[in-house]
C-alpha cells in the first residue's frame, strides 16, 4: 500500500511538471522590453595616469 502512494505522488508531480512545461511553451510572448541607454562623457583633458617629469 505504501509503494502505491509513493508511486502515485511521483506520477502526479511528473504530470504536473509536464503540464507546466507545455503551458510555458505554448504561451504567447507579448512581453515588452525596455531598453536602457547610458551616456558617457569623454573628457580628453584629464588622464588617469601619473606623469613624472625628470630632468636629465
């Protein structure tokens, strides 16, 4: 009797997973995506490098 209950639960969850996958595959994809753009200011006067001036 106990094996029948466990087997029934396994079959139930497998069928539930299959139905959820079929629903996900067959649903229409009407999702709108929002494009986010960013702007980068290029400042040519500044550098991130350290400048060391040596006299010969």
